[in-house]
C-alpha cells in the first residue's frame, strides 16, 4: 500500500536473545516504564514491541523481541523466531542478552552466528551478574566473537551506565554517517491519532494490522491469545501520524487462567484509555457475545469513539448486512449510532475504510460547537417535539452549552432536572448526532437547574 509508510526515521536497536534471559526487563529499564510484560515464564514476549527512548539525550527506537529458539517444532515458536530474525534485519544495531546463570549455551552460539552473518553492530551483555564473583565468568562469553561483553544485572541496575554511554556514543556516530530526514520534510507537523484495535482473542486484530502494513509485522496464529502485550505501530498516512495499538483480547474474567493473561487484560484497558478512537472487532460467525459487549461498554465508558468491525465476513454465505446489523442493535442498543463495517482480512475487504472511519471519528470528536448553534438546535427540537407534561407543568430546556470535547459533553439548563425523562434525553442525543455528525462518538449530558433570577 503506497499510501501507508513507516514513519520513524530514528536509529533502531533490537534486543534479542534466548527466552527468559531478561530482554523485556532491559527493555522496561531503558524505557523507564513497564511496557513489556515481565514474568518468569519462557516465551512471554511474542510480538515485537517498539518504543521511542532517549539515552544521554540521544533518541532512538528500542525493539523488544521474543526469544530465539533454534530448531523449534512448535508453530508459534517458529513465528517468534521469524519475528526476531526480521527485527535483526530491520535494526541498525542489536543488544544481545545472555544469562550468566545458564552459562554459554548452544542457543547463544546459534544467535551469535546469525549476528556475525548480518554484520550488525552488537552490544553483547551478560545478564544477572548480581555478585562481583560472577563478573569474571562473564568473560567466557567473549568466545562468541562479538567483542567484550558487558557484565550487568538489569534487576539491580548494575553495570548499565557503561552500556548506556556506549549506546549513546554509537548513535552519535550513526547519525553522522546517515543524514536524518524530517518526518514531513520540514512541513507542518502531522496530527497524531491513537487507534486501539480491540476485541476477543482470535477475531483477527493482528491480521487487520498486517493488511494495513502489507506484511506480517505482528504474529498471526490460529491459537487465541497470540498477542500478549499491547503493541504500538506508528505509520504515516497523508498528513496524519497514526499510532495503532494491537491489543491482547479481552475475555470474560472467569476464563482468565494465568497471571500473564490478567496483566494482558490490564494492558488492553490501558491501551483503550490512551487511545483517541477504537476499532472494535467481532467474529461474524459468532455474532455479538457477552465479551464483545463488555469491550464496547468499557470503550464507551471511557468516551472513546468506536467503529464496529464485523470480521471474517467472507465466511458468511448469502448473509444480509442490514439484517445482521439489526440483530446487533437488538442485542446492544448503542450500536445503532456506531459505524458498522463488514470486513475480511483474507479478502482485504473494507480494511482501508476502517482506518478512514477511525481517523474521521477522532477529528469529529474534537469539534466544539458554538453556544448559539447549540441553542438554536434545542429551540427547534423543543418546538417540534416538546417534552411531555409533568403534572400541570412541562419540563423545558432553557439553554445549553458544550463543556467538553473528545468526547463531547453538553450541559443542559432546565426547569427541574429530575423531571426530564431518559427517553427524551435519548431522543435529543439521536437528533444531536444527526445534526452535528457525532456518529460513533459517545455523547454525555449534564442536567442542571436553571438559576432563578433575583
């Protein structure tokens, strides 16, 4: 896709090594926040994680990878292996992490051979050197032929200063050799739009992003729960800078079995909270499930603009989109005000339209409507469809103003808020969406009593 390009022109440094040697811990330490899931289980990190960082005022992209296992027979481990190899090819330098406790292994030698063939600048670190007596054992790794190793303990912050200084020096030299290009060639800065891709496990979230990138940058596997972290991908599209987050799937709490999945659920919620808009995917063959409604509820509660993607539509034979949408609305009423797209990643159906919808909703959600326009709208609505009488009086909205954007919030000043019916507020909401184009955007109302004139 020629209109979608990778945007980060900073130097890239990939962290690689065997499983469970401390790669994600180092990633988090450099990043100074817990972005990668860290757990004492081999193979926790599966996708490549990207983050922009600064060491000694030198900026670069750090990439966390899954563990390299040679001659693996497991399909998922083969995919992780491929991801790590792709990261090595993409990166400008590599931090190769090994473990002093395990000693020099065959797997370490295998990774060293790959790096020597790739001619990558390599920082070889020997992790978990928690005791000075172990420092001399780290020199054994010099036999890998990748230069003098750094004896460090990521957990206890031992030996990292020298590593950081050398990485910063490398980046300075790297930037002297390669002329850095501006992201937008010196023109106006692009608007950043954060898009979360959310849904149950195995509905096709990673496949959707792969279609956008036109290559398998994220793992796609038939086993639910392949994506464990929330993975940020930055792409440039026109004048917009899109940060797309492929999240681990949200499933019902009773189905969550291990601590990593619990942490992934937490990370998914964090991704939704920091997004501007959400692409919510469901499986067309399964319809709208309880977990899907939980996802929609959470995104709406957080005020995120939502586009519903009914994925795997190619598997639905002779299905009618209008009838299908009516069934969705019957199960969950807010879908009536959301854009609904019927997608297929295998056929690339409506993939670009999904991205267009997300960008459009983000910009729409930022609209601030002038108070005269809002009051003109309410005057027309109440003249055409006034509130039903309450006793001898008829509740009335005297004036309104927009008090917040992204998501839009309106404060309505009325005779007595407790007499305004919910049905009338829902009616106003539907009319407001039609009038000002708030399709897919949660809208909230605050009712206040009109102050009596003295």
